[in-house]
């Protein structure tokens, strides 16, 4: 397997390759799409997809379009999340948010463009395998995992609950639903897609699902903690917004100490899910540890 930075380089070098050429009348929306793709980030989701594919014996090159498509979906969600009607953020990764540069109307369209392009890419990859039914089925399964995670029973469902319950009394059940869907769904999807593309067996897939669910919840709780005590310069956006907006997050509901304890517990759960693979799973074990102590 490659290391994190090597997978990230693959993603960065190919991220814009799947954005189609457009008519000059539509050039602004393409510029807005590419603007948000180019401001950087951890590229965690596409890297997870490539690493899961690699671990399970699949072809990383074959997985690359799916990985980039997943990053398009993630980026579209950030563009829309930053809009005044949602979180109303001025900065993302230390850069002006999309609507601050291109206006709210174009930011909406840029998000729509990224989402639709993602589906064009993965459907195109399915069609390319039409002469090999087994490969086509694997690609279709991976495509479904990504689409389902981004939909109303995944990320959009979680965002809906998040938006509708601002300033309301949060419950542990509600917070868990938001964590599992708004954030967790798009961290489970790359693992499911990677396993599908590789034709992994049920046992390996189940182990990696347990890993992904644990780091998905841990990642959101880490975000909640950073919103309370993070460094704005490192995070690239204002902190304290969740508390000010009455957001339903783990730290607000359970307290900061409980959030930190839960983060430790989930990290350990993620690592134990892959314990039977020993050193072969070092990439994922190290990733779980790094996500626990991240500063941005």
C-alpha cells in the first residue's frame, strides 16, 4: 500500500481531470466549481476509497474516478453548507467561501454542478465496463454506495436534522443521527465503494464498515471539540459558531470532557475492528490515531 501523502498526490493530480469542458456561456460555473476544489483540504474521503481498494486487492487506478467523484460530492456539500441560508461562513480552509467570491446564485449552481458531475463520472465508469458483467456489477455497487451516502438517507438527511433543530433542545439520539449521516455517511461510503470495486468478501467488508462507522463518528466529535477550543488560524474558519447557533453537537449536549472520552473510545473501536489484519492494516490504524489528534 501507499502512504497517505502518496494517495493524496494521486487525488490532487487528477481531481480536475474529470470536470468536463463547457460552453463559454457556462464558464463561470466551472470556474466556481474548480475554485472550491483547488483550495485544498485533507482529501480524506477519496484517500480512504483508494486505500480501501488497495488493501482489498483492487486496482487503485480503476478506483481513482470514483475517489474524485466522491470529493466532488464532499466539496459541493461544503459550498452549500457555507451559504447564508445554512451555516453562513465567510471562510473555508482559510479562503473566502464560494458565495463570497462568486455570489450566492453561482455558489448554488457550482454545488449542483459538482454533484451532477460526480454522478456523470461514476455512471460513465459503469458504462465503460459493459463488456465485463462482473466488473460492471462491482462498479455499480460502488456507485450506489456513494449515491446512497450523499442522499436523503445519508448526508442530506443529516443536514436536514441539523438545520431544523438549531436552537432546539438536543437529545443524544438526535446528535447521533446527525453524526452518522451528515458526516459519517461520506466516510462510510469510500470504504464500501473500495470494498465493492475490489470484490472483497463479506467478512472484510463488515470489518471495514465497523472501522468506518467508528472513525465517522469520531471525526464529527473531533470537529465539535475543535469548534470549542480549536485554533482559528489552523482550522481556517471561525470557532464557537456551533454553540452560538445552538447547533446539536456532541460537545454541547454531553460536555467537552465526555466528548474527548468518547473520541478516545471510538478511536479504539476503529482500531480493534481491523486487529485481525495485524501490520497489514497499519495505514488505517495510523489514520485513526491521526484523526483523533488533528488540529484542523
